[in-house]
C-alpha cells in the first residue's frame, strides 16, 4: 500500500517485543491463548521494520496476543506492517491503543500519559508553557498550557471527558522513573495518592521538589504499611498530632531550610526592617 501499511504472515522469531511501557500479564496471556486456540487470531498484531535487525520487526500493538501465540507454539502470526513510522509515532500508537482497549490501573495510565505527553510536546513545541515566569499571572496559573492543550487533544483522541484526562495528566508531574518504581513496588497505589505526590512538584524549585518526591517514593516502597499522607508529612518535616510540640521558632527554622533559595531570599527581604533593628540592638548590647 502507498501509505506504508501491509498485511502478511511473519515468523514469530523475527518479532521483538522489548521496551514496552506496560509489562505482560500472565493471566491475560492465558485467557487469550485459550480464545485463540478455539477461534483463531481474529485481530492481527501491528509491527514495523526493526532498523537494528535485518529482516526483523518491532512490535507496536498486540504484546499479549504475540505472547499467546508463542505459548501455543505458532511459528508464524498474521501482522499489519507499518513501514513508514518513527519511534515516537510507534510509541504514540502503542499508548493510544492501550488506553482505549485495556483496563489500566492509575499507575499504568500515568506512565502511558506521561510518555504520550512528552511525544506530543516534541511534535508541538508551541504547546509548551511560555511567557514571563516572573509575572504574577504566570505564577497564579494552576495548570500549564502544555497540560491543558495535551489534555484537550488526548480527550478528543480517546473520547474521554476533558476533566478525566486533565486529572490523569496531572500525574505527569511525577517523573517517569519514579512512576515505574511505584508500578513495580506499589502497583495498587490509588490515583488519589498519586495526586498527593504529584502536588509536591514546584515549578519554581524543580530540583528541590524532585528530591522530595523521590524521598516519598522510596519511603512508600520501604514502608508499605504507612499511609501516603503520613509519609509526605514526615518528608516535609510536619510533626504528627501526638508529637511533643516544638517551639514556633524551631518550626519556622525548619520550614525556612526547606524553602528554595529564591524563596529564602524573599522571606529575608520581607523581614529585613525588623531583622536590621534586632541586629542593631545586639551590636549596642555588645559595646
């Protein structure tokens, strides 16, 4: 076909299914194998030529179907070959197909949408957040332009409500590496708890907030019995209700240390007159 799409039988041994965003579920493979054995493969898998493997192919859609026919001992499988497709285009197709066809957990949905959003912004650089980062309007924005525009695009593509997609896309404020750790170690984590972690991200102090998120994720893995809010409070230095009350100055000092350098400077500027008066009184007392 002129659009680079063709259907053919391909040797199963020539198809690579590595580097998938979603791990294979053995229960789904077993169910599909039973269905394929009884009814045949009703829907072909989708592949593209592998540039690193002569005569080989990379899987785009149908990982569970491919594993099912392998379990059945098939030598060949019917596949749709997409020869004119880039890495990002193939990834976007994998993502959209999974989001439409599979009941995803909140953590799986976050991984898929985060990668899809990255691809979308590469292809649409004007969708990224712009403007004067020092302006009050910019600081008051609760959602980035990129999140809003991608959310609308994804909602149209998938047929979901904009609100559903926007809530899911907020999880993109958690780095993909951290999401993958949570998916491996805490696959049952709820969207509500994921949102609590996502809200720790501060665009004016990205490095500080990334460190805080990483600290929370590591604690969630090592202390699965603890609630997410408790772990976040501990990471932020918030004292539990039953703890001995600390002096106000000590709590203030702890919060000051947790601020980004820019915010520390703003705080010192705000209290500058009183601070100067205190320092002058100390100088007079020493004389």
